[in-house]
């Protein structure tokens, strides 16, 4: 099973109880397919970047879950059929970068032309 992140934008006119029901409709198939819901974040109402279905706002919900890849297609189909969902996006969660982070000024930097920055010599 892979780790996924799914963000859903619901119609802003939905009441809190209805949003809870919609979240249950997302999480139940995940657990039924043998997956695991790791985190559900309610980001609340936010202004959309552009008007979607004559709406200027949307209620955002972010779900982080482990599930089989075949379930994502089924979730996508259900989101498209649900009139309460304005937009949705499911992605494979990015893995942590194993490379060590280089502090600024200690090398690894380059200018706009791609040439490495000169090394700093300390006495």
C-alpha cells in the first residue's frame, strides 16, 4: 500500500454535520479496502483562486491515508459523482528527502549562471 494525500474542496453552504458525513464517505472505503486513515485535517472555509460552479469560497479537507492504488480510481469516480465536491486531488505523498540539509553559506550554493559560489576561507 502506498501513502496518499487527498484534498477535497466541498461546497461552502454545507453544514458541519453534512461535512462530517462526507468525510465519513471518504474514510470508510479506505478502511474497508484494508487501508489506514492516518490524518484528517479540516482547513475550513477559504477563498478560491477562481470561481468554481458560481462559488467564491470552499470548505477544504485534507486526508492522509495508506490505501491500495486501485482505490484511488474508485474515490475519484465517487468525487466526480458527488455534487457537494467542487474539486479534489489525490497524490502520492512525497517521501522525506534523505540528503542532509546544507546550511546557507557553507557551500552547495550557486549563482544565477550555475557556477558554484567561491569557498569561504577562515583563518
